[in-house]
C-alpha cells in the first residue's frame, strides 16, 4: 500500500512528532472525511507500506529524523510558491529559508526524491504572468541540481475556496493565459534541467514539452522499491488525475498555514478547534474515539511484485 501524508494537511510541517509516533506504533486511525464517525485503522508497518508520499511546504521538523524511516521508501511533494502573506498567511514571505530546507532535504534523500510543486498558479494585478516567470526562474536557478521535476497546476475555485480568495482580485485564467505561462515556464525549465508536468489539468501542453503528472507516481515508486508495483488508478480522484491508489492519513481543517487557495480548510474556527484537540501521542491526528464512532481495520497489502525486479536507477 502507498501512504499519502497528506493531501489534507501539512504533516511534515506541523505534525512530525505525531507521524513518527504512528510509525513506531505501526498504525494510525483516520476519520472518513465524509462520514466522520467512520474511522479506519491503517497499518503502517514496513511489510505492507510500499512507499510514503509526503506533501509539505516546510519539512524542517522531519529532516533530522529521517533515519527513523530507514525501513520505508518515501519521497516528498514540496510546494514552493512566490506568494506573500495575502495568499499564504502562515508561511514566511522570504523564501530563502524554505529554499535552504529544500536543498538540505535533497542532500539527504537525493534530487529525485524531492519534487517541486509550483502550484496553484493564480493571476492578479500583483501576481502577473511576468511576476510568475521571474520568480519561477529565480527558484529554478537556486534549486538546480536539487530536484529533477516540477509539477504545476492552475487554481481551481472550488465552492469552499471562492470566499477565501474574494479579496485577492484574481483574474480569470484563460486557455491563452495558461498556454503563455506554460511556454514561459518550459523555456526556463529547459535551462535548469527540469521536467515540468501538470497536476490534474485537462489542457494539453505537450507542445511546450509539458506532460501530465502522476503525483503518486508508480514509476518512481517502482524505482525506489526495485520491483514492479501492481497498483491501479485511484478511482477517488478527478478524471484528469493520473495518480495511483493510496490511503491518506491526514485530516481536513487541521493546517494552520491558512493558504487562501486550499480546498482542505473550510474555516478558521474549525481549524483552531481541531488543533486544540491534537495529541502527538494519539492514534488520531486530532481528537479521540467517541462512543458513536465505528473503527474498522482496513484491509492492507503490499502492491510489490517481487518476481519482476527493475533497476532502482533504470527506466
């Protein structure tokens, strides 16, 4: 099984102690985001976990303890955007420290294991196309040799996020805007030895050398494991999303970063309440099991096909 940690919240940034405690205990409890009283017990032991995919904007709290994951294959989706506190209020507007963290992580696990996410791309008078191209170029120059792939996406205005971005003065992203941005990013990426792919985008940018990403990437996971992985597409994702089946162990409404474009946070009061109930020693990320909760152990198995070995560094 592939573990996602987590698309719902920044576990490496805010909950590393909880995560390492769950690794030590060998399981985590996860509430169903639709039916909160339905709780899954998810095994986290090395015999069934083929890979852990981390999603983060700042994994500083995890890096010095990566030796605790020596029995687990893992890689990071590391978001680095050029936005200020109007868009990412919980993150430092000066990105130099974050870039330094990115480089330290890459030094520990290798450039293939740290995928740069420049997403989502939004446009306004402040965050213009030229602004994006300038800052993407600056980031790419500083990250050269420390990553091999960048994943981009364009902002989706979900019902839950529309209210959060209403004061940002966003411009509607046209297909022409997207193509112009993609063409500019692609030229920069070539200069700095980066492959750029899109995340869950239907637009065809192959003419710019930009493909469609699989953020939970079976090819990379096969390289890490040194064998084939028999896993299908995650049916719970959008049709444009190419990633494969995984289990997310995070929880919505628990990330204090407060990014305006985030679809996993619905309101500051809910987030504050949930964070108050976080216990780094608890089996749940936040809160405890109540009488009305139903806990069911997930059926977990490895996807590895050890009959078909591949080179860790081959195709």
